[in-house]
C-alpha cells in the first residue's frame, strides 16, 4: 500500500496537533502552516500514524490519499 | 559597584493589573525564570519567550498529569484539581495514548460542518443577549460576555435550561470555594459530585433520546470497536463546560476593553465588520483569556537554555508573554485588528491545543462586531483606572466592565 500525505494550507490553523503527535511526519513552519515532512508513505507504521492524525486535526486539513 | 536588577514578582497584585511589564522584563533578563508559586510555595519555572513557550507545548518530555509526574511539593499544594475524582482525569491532564484516543473520539464532534450548524443558535443567542443589555439599568459588558457562552454551551450540549443553571452553580462552587472555610474541602468535593451527577443524567437522557446535540454525538462516537467509556463521557461534558464558558466570557470582555482603549480600532471594526476574523485573532493575541498554560511537568531531569529543570518541576508556559514577544510582533501592545504574521499561542499549541477553538472564534467573531454595531458610541461609565482585572493566575478576567451604551454627547 502506498499513500500520499498532504496538508491543505487554505484551512490549516497551525495549532500543531499533528507535529506534536508525529513529529517524524509533520512540522509547523514559521509561516504557521503544517508541512508534511514526507509525502510518499509506504511503511504501514507511517501510514497508520498519519491516519491517526487525520481524524484529530481540527480543520480536516490533513489529506491521505491512496495511489495504486 | 554593580547592582543586579531584582526580577519583578509573578502573580502578585501589581502583576495582575499589568502582567505585560513583568513579561517584558523576564523575556530579556531571565527567559527561563525559577520562582516559587504562591500556593504551596512550589518551586516552578516560567517561560516567557515565544520560541520557548511553543517548544514546551509540543515537547513530549513533559506531561500534563500532575498526579502522576508532579513533584512532592506540587502534589501537596492542593493545586491538582479534582484530584481523586473523575474530573481529575479530564482530557487536559491525559497523556498519550489515552489523550490521543479520547481526543480523537471527541474531535469527531467538532468537524467544520458541525461548527457551521452552530452559527444560527449563536447569532440568535447574541441577539437575545443584546436585547437584555439594552434594557439594563446598569449595563455591564461582562454580563453580556458571560451570558453568551453559557447559553451557547448549554444549548449545544443539549442541556435542559434549568438543569444547566444548576450545573453552572455547582461549577461556581467548585472553583470559587473559600479557602478560609474549614469545610472547604468537603464543599468542593460535594460540588464535583454534583457536576458528575448532572453529567450522568444528561448522558442517560441522550442515550434514550438522541438528538443532534454534542452530547449525543459524544455518546455515539466510535472508532472501530473503540468508544468512550461512561466516565470519559461524563468528564468530556464537564470539560466542555469548564473550558468553554469562562474563557470565552473573558475574551469577549477583554476584546471590548481593548477596543475602548484603541478608538481607531473600534471605529475600524465598526465600519468594517468583515475584518472580524483577523480581529478575533488579534484579540486573542493582545489579551487572550489564558495568561498561562496548564502546568507541564518535567518527566525527567532536563535543561532549558542551560537552566536545570529537575523531574517533577511544573513549568509554566507564558502564553500571553509569548504573544507579546517583540521578536515576533512589531509593537505588541498596540491593538491592530488587521495584523497578520506569526500565529499566537492563545489557544494553545501541540497535543492539547484548544478543542473548542472554532466555537470560541465563532462566538467572539459575531458577538463583538454585533455589540459595536448596536452601540456605536458606547464608552466606559467609570474612570479607566477603576477597571481592574481579577487576581486569577490562569485566566485574564474582568469582574465588571460598566458602560454607557448611548452617551448623549458623543459622536464617533
Ligand atoms: C476564547 C475562548 C477560549 C480560549 C482562550 C481557550 C484557550 C485554550 C487553551 C490555551 C488551551 C490549552 C491549554 C494548555 O495546553 O495548557 C485550551 C484547551 C482546551 N479547550 Fe479551550 N479555549 C477557549 C474556548 C474553548 C471552548 C469554547 C471549548 C469547548 C467547547 C474549549 C475546550 C477546550 C478543551 C476541551 C481543551 C483541552 C484540550 C486537550 O487537552 O486536548 N475551549 N483552550
Ligand atoms: S493539526 Fe491540522 S490544523 Fe493543526 S497544524 Fe496540523 S494540519 Fe494544521
């Protein structure tokens, strides 16, 4: 399985839940928006980690899409 | 001869009226400030710089759980609130993985779609509250500011009105108990018991008759096989009330005071209500309701900027100090409702950032412009020097903000 991780910066509020939960995948930049530190995820542990943040982000800014 | 300038005192009477000059001193001279907290004489550390505060809030070497990680002095101080009751296990004190699990289940109730459905009740309640203010003989902005989040919270949680009033009364008794009363502890314990029983009652009712209120959503929240336990449900309902009402009240109050202190900004927002979303962010930055974060306990011996911080030390995140750090904000004590740039930390940051942020923004963003539109020439009815903040270490809170709603001789 392969997933693409991205952040919708038009809605992200930069409150940093994602980076606090999984700093290896997310950080909040100086401009106040989250960035995905890696976008192409193949390791199931990374995918599970990213998925767990999707539901916790208060603005639904985190997108995790499947690629075939 | 050299003299070392004495650090100003945190949490004394002068500080409560003007915390910002204390923060200014600390940021420059002692950014990792060791001090003793008045209650229990507990040794603590205060962080005042933006970068340090933000780093603390996302640092997993710290815990929010005072009962598990606090120093002996801290545990003895009696400041671990609701200790031993279900309220002592609310979301704000949980660490991962419990925190992640509960937060994830609860966050499902705060989707942007659901928040959008709250606009109508919030507008309706604000209109009713404006009517009441208009009729008041001694109009006080704090009555307006208190009423809005209380009514909104009760309605959103799906409480029957009378029951909610009882619940608020119990919360008042739990938090404003008189420490001089020898029965203090049992008064507080009884109040917490009551809060818990109202919570249980509401949850039982929503299991039987689910509605589209927040409590019903919490009751039904599921993540695969995982769901909230009965105790977690009760403590979630309680935390919504405890975290959502006084905070929003105080933000609305200090926003109105800030506008009265900055007439150009008052006029700008009155004429351009479309600026309300940047204005709300600026109100939060300028005098947001939480002066400091909840205590973070060091889980191991560590150092911050070379200052040793032994395990168990409560570290205080100076949220409002960070939000007024001149390294981040130009001329920080000037209210500028069009300000952009660095985000404030007034709603927290990291794992425990405010769960009700969208609701707080919605309420304040409607309430403040509506007040200005209705009373465009409003002004204080007492001298400015009589406006005093409460001596509350956590929340920046005005007990009263008396105003003349339509002074006869004013045009603005
Ligand atoms: C102007 C209003 C508000 C302000 C300034 C505010 C501020 C904050 C801050 C600073 C924190 C983080 C505390 C810390 O990390 O030490 C927080 C957490 C929280 N807030 Fe708010 N808040 C407001 C309104 C609300 C509302 C309306 C609700 C609920 C409906 C709410 C629910 C919560 C909850 C549940 C938490 C704990 C989250 C967690 O521990 O994961 N807040 N708030
Ligand atoms: S949790 Fe969501 S809103 Fe918060 S910083 Fe991450 S992406 Fe942005």
